[in-house]
């Protein structure tokens, strides 16, 4: 991160709305989306916490992978490999009434003023470590993606909480949080080509654009082809507005007004703490 970038780092393990200070983007839209998204999960028995203790995410992943309930984290979201700090990354835990984690999602923000996704994809995928690994980029858009780039992932939902529409909401909440905190130029996501072939992934995650492909020969999970999902800030805002109006609060005013979203300043001056409710900070350590 550049030294002159004023990043607002929340305390670890805050309730999501309490962790959000809006520095960039359309504050009314982002605030409303986070509040309604948080409400969506609370009504379904899940409390969302914003965290940056990535060792806990690694611990959880290892425990679930050992039981066959998850796959290994991509190294770009693993503190064993990547340089994950409160300044450049977050993860969200969703907890049930007993304090057990039933959902995760994570995001990493990169600053590439002089390089592109295509230039960075090889090291990025492997958490920044150069061990001579290979990467083949055929995606054309990857050669245009630069600046402040968000990448989302580490999605896991416990089986008894699946088929409730959670992926569509939690992915958008991660982008809303990131767009409010960092001056994003792009939002991206890797998707395994085999998963993408099943259909509906990009639509569920809310990404309007897809480009193929980025290959990782000899990766830790085999010969891997990924497709690149991507969008830019005005598309993030438009998508959040439409989803808010159609899925989260359809009885309320139409937040999907394209002129409102498109005219919103990416580098706004408003800083808004959106929740006045008591901060919830219980420990959820699994170690």
C-alpha cells in the first residue's frame, strides 16, 4: 500500500455494519446494502463478523478439509503463504446462535499502478511466492486490469445452511465493504473452469463479465484452468442497487437508478459509520 493512502482499519472481529466506515463510493447505497445484507443473514440465524485474523481462517480450513467438508484455501487467502494484513485483506465469518462458524468469505485488495492482472496472476495465485511455478494467461481483459484490484474468494457454507441464497448475498457484501474502504478500479474473482461449466456461477456471484482463461499447470490442485469474473465500480454500484431493490428490500425505493450509481464519486469525501448499535466482539477462536 502507498504510504500516503489513508486506509481505515477496523478492529478485528466486529459485527459487519460496525466495522464499515465509508470512505469511497455512494455512501447511501453502500450503507443501506450492508445493513439490509446483515439483516438478511440475521433473519436466517447467522451473525456476520468482519475479521483480519487470517490464521483463524487457515485453522478452520484445515479442520474442515481434514473432515472432507472443504477444499484447501487458495494460497492468496492463506496466511501461511500470502502477506495478508488488515491494510490489504479481510474475511467474514458467519456464526450461528451457538457461535459456530457456518460461513466464510474473504477479499484481498492489490495496488498495481504499473502492472496488470496478467503480469501479477502467477505470483498472486501462489500467495506472492516465486517457486518457479507456471501460469499461462489467454484472457485479454487480464491485460487491462490494473490499479486498485479486489479479488474475492474463500467462500464456504456449512451444508445445513446451503440452498438459502447465501452466495449471492455474501459475495455482494464483500464487494460493498471493499468498495467503501478502498478506491477500487476493478473487482475480480477466479472460478475453476469445471465449476463454471455447470452454469449460473457468474450470475449468482453478481459479476456481469467473464473472460477465459488463466491456466496454472502443475498447481497444488492439479492441472487447473480458471475463468476470470470481473466488473468495474459503476457496475458494482448498479448491481448492488438492483439486488437491493429486487431481493433485499423490494418494497423500498428503487436504489438501482443508473444515473445515481453512475454519477457517484469513486473517491468521495464522506466518511460514515453506519451502525450505532453496540459493538459485538466475542471470541470465536476454534483453536
